[in-house]
């Protein structure tokens, strides 16, 4: 923009600002010409605030640029006035000329409707209100003449004239000349211009007008009416024929309608019959619906009462229905119905539930498994096919049965049964144990009695010594009998554990085996980190007695030594008996714990001592094993649980 135009624009913007309004121009504009009226708000973005409360308009602000090639004119536009007055002046001139020449010109269309008139209408026309039909406005002679001439002009499209038409108008008789000319209307339709004047009018051509013959024009008028009548009759005949045709069509339609009505009546009767049948069927359906509702109620109550839980799966592995009891096994909501079961998480340790369900759907088999839940309970899960009345497999049923108590009972029965079997086995081996543990004291007693029989007469002094041996053997014999009776109860609930002092047990064994230990020059070394344990005292003596006596029997030529140790190892109390004797081959480690599992037949013994020791340890839920190699000694390791047996 030029600076002058910019100043005008800024002035107009300033005028348009409301009180305390803001003007935002942007970084490209600078309103220097109006800065006196603005306060700068933001310099970068050219934001300004209006300072003035009132605006004053100046001629420079709103003046339009002058057009140098256009003359200035006043407020009166002559061309507009001329254009506006042209039509009105033409009409006025025509009217003045018509009156001065004493004629009347009327413009009509083909229906003789008056469109425009020029001249004095009162002189030639009959004055009628609300009528613009020219024939009805003309006196009778003029109407007859006009009608004939207009028909002729319509045919020839040439102006037609007549003169000397005698008309009595306003009590004045006059001879009227009539001229009818064709007229092309703006809309493209044809019309007429009828010009009326009397004999006194100035006209250079009226001498050439034919003289009006009333009889002839009446004849023409009559002929015209007859032609119009014939045309009307012809049109009437055509209309009648069309009416007849329409009537025939209507009769045909009526007949078809009657036929359709009869068919509708027949159909209505059939519909009534069908409606009655539908009522009957509806009653049956209502009855069946009631039965179905009752069955559904029964099923819902069954589902609510079924605490174990059931799932109904369709052939596409989608959930169809479930009982409330199934919610604790599988995370289910009512909105899960229709979802694939593979999308739903479970609370049971059953990784193969999907594969098993697919197998049931494919082959129709029944699968039953015992599964542990995350809460520790056990459930019997049975998957069976969902069979329809048509014997078709429609899906699968998954049933959860709580067998936790049954499992516990079975486990307890199994444990008691195993205990009874072990007790029976121990009772079966009671004789072997008695023969094994009682032979030594019985042998001592027998030997002592034989010596007494032989030497009593000669050596009465030695009687007291042998009596002491016999008494000790009897005490030992009594103790062994009590111990063997206890061994028979190893696996029964009648055995009550007690605090066992291991030093006391070892002292008792050393006294019982003092002769053997003295002969073999063996001493027992004790490393007892745990001096006391919770165990059966008699069973512990039997175990240690067997292990120590075996260590004495199977000693080597080296200086014999036996070490008994106890210590903690995690949750276990470990008891070891180690010697430096002959040792045991590795392939015979398991054999020594079998009944009659003797490796050295030349050494006295029955071969059931270690068998009984293992039975006692196993009954106490412990373990016993051996570590040994030939000529490197033997070490027996017994592990007992601290929670049950340890006393700190």
C-alpha cells in the first residue's frame, strides 16, 4: 500500500477500536501515524491498547479517491429519471394521440383478455366491473364484427378492417370503424390490436374499409359458432369415448377388486383358522415355557447348591455356563460367558486342562485327575463330554470335587498301613532279634554255670566271682528282653520319645561289652556336640550297641579305635559311628542292611542287627547310610530331624 492509503487504513482501524480495546498488527506493520492514540503492550508482536475513549471522524478518513475521468454530478441523476419516465411518457403520448384522433386501441391476447388500452373506453365499451373480456365489453354489433375479424386475422395473420358498424352507445347512434391487427406478445404468444373509431375520425384509409353488412357478419358469426360447436361436439365425443374407456377400465378394475376382495375374504378365513391354530400352539408354548422356567429354576438352584463347581464348555472352547462353586477354582465373572476358556486364568495347578478338554471334545473320552490348588487343597477334576438327546457331542463338562479330606484320610491310612506292615515284619523277626541279642548273656550264664559245676567242690573261693558274673548277665538279659519288646513297637504310636543322654547309653554299652573291649584293647572316643537328643532310649541303645559291637568284631590288625560323634547339619542332627577296621566293599554297602546280610560267615552273628537298626531309624523318619572301603575302616552316618529329635 502507498503511505496515504496506509494512513487511511490505520485511521479507520483506530476509529473501529472500542474503548480500551487492543490492536494486534504482527511483526510486519508499524502504525506510526496513530501512535499518539495507542499504548504499546508488546513491541515484538506489535500489540497496542487504545488510549482514547471517543473517536472523531474526519473527511480524510472516509473520503473516496476521485475518478479523474468521471464528471461530478449532483444528487439528481438525469439518466435514471429519463429511464424511469420513458414508459410512462409513452403511455401518456399514446393516450393523448388516441383522444385527439378520436379512436380507441385495445391490446388483447388470443383469449380476448384485455391487456392494454389507449383512448376513451367509455365511448366504445360497455362499462362492466370485474370484467376484462373484450367481447363481453363490446356492444352486440361490435362484438359480432370483432369476433369475425379476429378469427380471420388468426387464420391469415393480416390486418382486417370494416366500417359503418351502427352502434348505439350512451343514447347516441354512431357508425364505428373497426380494424383488427395481429400482435406478437413478449412471451411469444399471439394477440390482437383492435382499433375503434367513428365516421367523424380523421383517417386516410377508412375509404378503403369494406362496409359492414350486419347480415353477412351475423352469418359469419353463426358459422363461427357452428364451427366452434362442431369442435366442441367433436371434443365432447372424444371425451365421451375416453369416459367410456375409463368406465370400462373402472368396471374391469371393479371386477378385479371384487375378485381380490373375495380372495381376501377367503384368505381372512384361512388366517382366522391359522390364528386359532396359533392360539393353540401359543398355549402349548406357554405351557412348555412354564416347564422350561421351572427346569431353569431347578438348574439354577442346583448350581447354587453345588459347592464343588461345574463348567459347561461348547465345541469351540467357549464358556456356556458355570456354577457359583467354580469361581474359587477359576477367576470367573458373568461377563465371561461366551469367552474362550483359554482367556481365563485358574487357581489350580492344572497345566493340561486345555489339552485334556480338547481331547474330550475330539474323542469323547472321560478324563479324571487329582490336582492340587494354590491354597493347598486337592480336587478331583473330571472332564466328560456334553451329550445331547441326539447322542451328539455338543461340548464338555468340567467338574471339581474337593477330595482334600479324602486324600488326608488315605494318606493317614497308607501311613498306618505301612506302619502295621513294618510292625508285622518286626514281629516276624522278633525271634531273630532275640537270638541275636540274647545269645551273648545266655552264653555267659551257661559258661558260668558250667564252671560252677566243675569247680565248686574244689574252689569255693571263686563262687562269689562267678555269681557276680551270673547276676550281671541276668541283668543284661532282662534289659535286652525289654529292649527287644520295645523294638517290636518301633513303628507303633505306643512308643513315646524321651530325652536320651548319649553318654549314659555309651557307658551302658561299654559295661556290657567290657570283656570284648578289653580283649581287643579298644577305647571309644566321644565327640558329642549334642549330648542329648529326643528319641526312644531303648531304640538308641540297640542301634549304638549293634554298631559298636560290629566295630569290635570286624576290627583290623591296626590299633583299633571307635569314634562316636554328634553335630548339627542344617535342619538335621547327625550321629556318626566310625572305626578303622576291615572296611566294607562298595558293592556290599546295601547288602549289610538286608536281613541276614552277613559278609563274613566265619565271624559269629546272625546278620539282622543292621537290618533292625535301619528299621528303627526309618520309623523315626530319619536315614542311615555307610561310608567304607576295604582296609580303610567304616563310618555309619545317621541323620535325624532337629524339629522332632533335637534337644539343645
